C-alpha cells in the first residue's frame, strides 16, 4: 500500500485546525474543479483534494490517519499490527488496497476490498453559483434567473454536463454574501442517493448613485455656496422614491444629512440609513453682477474661514 500525504495535498501543516482544512479545501476545489479548471490534470487533482478533505475533516478518520505516522509520498508501507489483525488474516496482501478505502473500512469495521463492493446510496455533490442583484431588488425583493452547468446521468448511467437555469426569489433585505439554498438542485446522487443542493450566493451590484456601507447608503449632495449658507429644501432620490430634504442654514461641506431607515432593509432588525454627504460646489464662471455682490459680501463679512477652523481645532 502506498502512502499519501493528505496534508501536503491540501497545502497545510499537520497542526492545521478544522477551519484551516476547510479553507484550504474550498480554495483548491474551486481552482481544480472540472467545471472551471483548464489544467489537463485538474480532474485527477480534484479527486485527490476531495479524498484528503474527506479524511482530515473527520476527527476520527484524521486520528487514524495520523496514527500511521509521516512517510515520504508514494512509499510502500505495511499498516500497523491492529490493522493487520483486522484485515490481514490469512496472509492477505495490502498491495492492491487504497489508503482511503482502508481508512473508511477500518472506521466502519469492514474489509477494505468489501468496502469497494458496497452499493450503498451516496448523496450528490453540492454546487454554488454567484448571482449579482441590484439594490432595488434587495430593497423590494424580486426574482432573477441563475444559470449553471451541472452533471447529469443519462439512461445508460453515463455522466455528462447540462446547462440548467433556475428562477430564484431574492428576499427583501438580502445581504452581500448571503447564500440561498435550492434543495435537491445540485449534483445527482449515486446508487439512489439524494441529489445535492445548489447554493446561490448574493453579490450586490455597484450602484451609479449610492455607496454601500453595511446596511447604510451614502450619496453626494451637491449644494451651491448660497444654498449651504442660507439653507434650502432639495428633492433627493431614495430606493423607495423621491423625498424632500431640508438643508439647514450654515451647512458645511462633508456634513452628513441622515434620512432614518431609508437605507437597505434588513431581514431581521431595523433598516439602514441613507446619508446625503454635502459637497459645496462653486461656479466656474459668474456674471459681472454676481462678482460685484460677492466682492461686496467679502468686504462686509466678518466670517474668517481659516480662523474658524483654528478655533474648532482648539
């Protein structure tokens, strides 16, 4: 029997935590998955990664594997005495036994070769696909289509890949990275096993107006200098429609004006807020009359912007 270094396969230390093991598996499985990998050996690597993960994610299997000790990859070795007693009676050889099968058999108390001959049902593989949705869809809820290539068995038992499209309901308040489960829509089961699940991962599309900060939304509100000084009422867009916002006299650039609960809704708890971030915009050209009025204001005004900043800093 040849030794396989499952830790090396996943690129982790022997002291790795279960979290480390899962992260390494997800990264490598995505890289070498037959659906996405261009590597001619990708499918074989994917199988090796899955085999290593199946052993190391299970505490009992991992302990049994660790008890074998560390050896050079591919080295022929004989299992420990207790394994010989369990499977080696009658002088049987381990040369044609795979390490993964022996680990499975040892855990369940059956012979490795018999393990290969079992016809127990196996569940299908879970798949995931990312769908990009708009803030408007998240605000109100809605539906969208997702398309993914999935394996399927024909009447002769041969597997091939087919493109499937599913109609998915986007719940109101769905968040970035949220997973929606479509039960039984993943890979087919084996020997009568249940099909796997399909997970739809939410990705929020960039918006031409709003910036996202958790459940809060921010957008730039452009004001003229006199609107900021005198105050005004402006009409602003929200995901739920247009609203009027009162700007108080003396509003400064960079100030945030909050509209409570007008951000993104939440599936649980309160919605986020909408913040209008004030940007005071000076005109690039003015009339002669406007220049006269501004020069007159500059001569009579006692307001000193830089002195005001110094006093605030103090």
